[in-house]
């Protein structure tokens, strides 16, 4: 049981780290692409796809993080 708790801790840390890296990388790519486009009149052709897929993975990883923390939005329609 202790082994599974250690694995869970490592996966939890990996998920949080990967979400932070994906967020930083997407912001850096958007910023660099804007600077390149408006200052040097040159845009990176591959950056839009990489940003899209990075944000898509960020949604998946962030959804898992929010589920573990119980941070998803919920509504109670029927109170018993």
C-alpha cells in the first residue's frame, strides 16, 4: 500500500509539473510568435499547431488535477 501511495505522489507531482510546463511553453510560444510577426514580419509556421496541441493536453492534465482536488464545478439539483 505504501508503494501505491508513493506512485500516486510521483504521478501527482508529474501532473502538476507538466501542467505548469505546458502553460509556460504555450505562453512563451504565443509571445515569441507575436514578436516575430509584428517586429520581424516573420511567423513560425509550426507554432500554431504546437500551441493548439499543448493547450489540448493542458485541458486533459488540468482536468485530472481538478478532479483529484475536487475543484470541478458541480450543481445539486435535488436535495434529499
